[in-house]
């Protein structure tokens, strides 16, 4: 798992909010055990969620009107990273190899981003209809195992990421000013009220951040495989 995910997960556990974060089924798990102090603490911590020092993404620098193009670019970028694995067995091994047992492979990161984007589209429409809905978790860690990301075909994932980002880009492009300000309770890394505009920026951040994770993973996998490491592929946790 990426370092920033691990760090935020630790923060969430420290706040004793893990049940809220992983059990965000809307309506079934209300935040009755989340106190006002908890929320204020989380809001203070989450203020830093509007930028990321690891990938240098700043939420304020992305206008919502730029989100569709940014997503389409990300779809193309992911496809470019995966494409060499379509024709080259060695590169496919690189894409499928986990740099570390607990760090996702490039393929798994691409699958994760695909599923995030698909989820964001559903969350968007939910927030347009309902007032401040509490968004369900995608259970990202469990999903890697249950959906068997590591068994996915490179060709399929490349096409699916491109399709998912295109769909969400189109959805964002059709929003008006009032719709961008619709609110929801976003569960990651801790439950907090967010606008659809923030959701769009956060999705772009996810894509850029994990693209960096993919590049780092590809580099590490190449080095490991060229040095004769034979532990491919790492089995999911
Ligand atoms: Zn980042």
C-alpha cells in the first residue's frame, strides 16, 4: 500500500474511527459514536488533505472546469503505462510484480484507480439527488483480494481505466455551478463533509498519486527482476 495511505490509515485508527471508515454503508452505520471533539480533531487533521507533499498535488490549483480534461489525461497515462505489457512478457512480469509484499503492483494500482473512478461516478449522482449522503466505502484493501486484481488481464485493465475516466470526465463536464457545491459525507481518510468539487479534485489526485506509485513500482520491479529476484508474482495478502 502506498505510504500516504498507510499514514492516513494510522491516523484514522488512532482516532478510533476505523469502524466508521470501513463501515460506511449509508444509513446502516450512522456516526452516532463520532463525537463533536472527534469531528473537530479530524477536521483539523484533514485540513492538510487539500495538498499532498508526496506527489505535489494541491487541490486549490485545479479548477473544476479542468477536472474532465485531467481525468481523460489520466486515462491515457494509465493506458500508456500498461501498454508495453500487452506485447512484452517481461514487461507484463514487471507490471504484475509487487515491489514489496505489502505494496501493490502497478497492475493492482491501476485496478484500484479504475474502481475508485467507477465509484466516484455513482457517488456523484447520489450526491446530486440526496442531501449530504453518507458515501459507502469501496473497501479498497479487501477489494484487491476479493476482486482478484492480480488475475486481471493487462489489456482489460488498460481499456477499463480509459473507459472509467472517460465516463467520469463526461459526468463532471455536465455539472453546473450549483451542482459542484452539492455536499456529501466522504469517508476517506476520515468521515467529513465535502463538496462535489472536492470529490472531483480528490479523484484527480488519486489518479496522479497512484500514477507516481505505478512508476515507482515499475522501476523497483525492473531492478528486482534484473537482479535475479524470482518471487513473481507476489501473492495477494
Ligand atoms: Zn499525492
